[in-house]
C-alpha cells in the first residue's frame, strides 16, 4: 500500500482518500476493481477540482509501461500512467514524435486524454485526438479494449474517469521534427483583436500570454523548420532578445528554449522543461473554450469586466484547438479559442472571479476544461452526445464504482459536489 495522496500537484485541492493501492500488474488491478466498492485512479495530480477524488486511490506507477512501436511505426502503445515527458524520451530513441504536447510535459497520458487536455495550433486537435486504441479495466474487473472506428470509441476517449481505469493507450505517431520558438512582447489589445486569426495561424503552435493589463501581452510563436524566418516585430509586438517565463517576474530557467533556436519537438512544444517546477507551483487554474468565430468577441466581453478578475491573475493564455469527434471534448465538432487563467492560490476569491467570467462568456457557448476550476453544475447536458455517454457509462459501470460527488453534481447534475 502506497502513501495516501493528500493533495493535487499545486496543493490547491485536498483529496479525501483513505487508502491508496498500487497494483503491479493488470491481473492484480482487475482483482482489486472486481472486489472494490469505490475507487479512483490518480495520475500526476494536475487537476484542480474533485474529478479524481474518492475514498480509495489507485496508483498505476508500479505497473510496467512496456512502450512498443506498432503498425509499421505509425502508433505507439504504452501504459497510461506514463507521463508525456517519459513518452517523449522513448520516442526520441526511435526518432519519432506525437503531434502535440500540453504546456507541461509532467502530466500523465491517461489523465490528459480523460480531460481533453490540449496544446495549441490551428491544425492540432487536443491530446485525446491522437488516441487510436484504449484498454480499460471496467467495473466488473474485466478488460475492455476498443479501437478507433469501433462502436463507443469516440465516447470512451474523453471519459472523465467515469468508465473505468485506463491501463494502456495507443497513440498516433509521426517522424521526429524540430521546433523553434520566439516571444514577441508588448502586443496591444487593438492589434490582438483586429488580427486574432492571423496571429493564431502564425506557427505550428501559438500562445498569447496576458496579464489582462494595459497591454494584451506576448505572442509565443512556435514554428517548424519549414516555416518562414522570424521578423523583428509582429503586429506591433517586438521580438524578445532574452528568454522569458510565461509568468512575468519569474526566472526563465525552467522555461523551454526560445530565441528562434531549433530543437527537438518535445523540448519546444511545452512551455516548461522536464525536471523543473512547472508554472509557479503555487496556483489554481481555470480555462474556457469558445467557438473560434466568437474568439475576439469573447475577449472583448472579458475586457469589460477585467477589474473583477485581473488582480488574481498570475498569467492568462489564449490558444487554439482544432475540432474533433470525441463526445465529451470541448472541441466536439467545433474549432475553439481556449482562454486559460493561472490564478493566485485563493480558492474563494477565484471561485468568485470565475463566476464573473462564466457570466460574461455565457452568450458564446463557452465550455470549461474538465480538470480545472469552474462553477457550473450539470454541465454534461450541454454536450450533444451526453445521452450516449450516459448509456455507455451504464454499461461499463452500472454500480458507479468510478463515480464521486463531483462527477455526480458537476457532470451529471445530481447531488452536491
């Protein structure tokens, strides 16, 4: 038995677990699930709400990852508990890559896909879109294996931990490629709003970091080796001559290399290096996704109320994510602009600020990131395929072994979170 997880990575959410079990094999995990009444898999602890909370925690880090390149070098199969940083190291040895990474390489593969975690780029789907096959342990202790194209697959990938425990994931892969990034500072709000689509289409992956202050902020432009050269200025923003941290005032030493220097995809697509404390470490996060066509209008709506939330901001970020077909993905059948907020660690104040943001974004059909802080309850009903997901859950977990009060209230609209 492992030490019971006490809190998430940022220590902003404290778990209610009473025990923690660490199986060393799939067979042992199947036996645990079959005899248990309630349990939740815990990955790298990067969620900021109760989505992974429960009474019995399951850690899979003692199980072998057994990474294998398959399908003539077009897929990799690996234990879901591995982090993207671990996977990147393995793929580098094979001269291979996946299509994108999130801001942090420290997150677990299974946890990231379960919550539709994403990177950026007009042509890049969220991390779950790379999944080509999954292996679950379902509530009866049996193994469920599903491949892309099979019935229910699109409902099982972004599963919120409500269907079972993911033991293995297969992902699409591609030949290794290089990326460079440069930061363009002092972007004005009028330039951002007038040129939003052009800015976000300026590279393989693009982020705009903002403090919601007088200036819009900085463009973090990530380009492949085949992209154009780096201009001295971009929509009035000037190219930085030293490395920057996304949070103004913090040491850039744990940020990935900038200044237009090309390097391995996995050393540039995240904002933070492996082996360093990501972001600030003392924080809370929220994020909301709006359809791309409403991006500029949604930003303008928040600018009108920024005095209600800006004092709590460590960093904000705008990113784009391509549409997909995954039932509970915020990008289901819609390209999105994602609006991220890294908050100071004051939960009550953040909850109040998020209420103002949710109200302002209501006209734009904004959907929150499943693993971050938001206030809406019963939100599953806003997803077109939610009824199908409920039917899928009824088949895979009729006893609700993988549920918890947060899922019941926030996703399914019953009880109290």
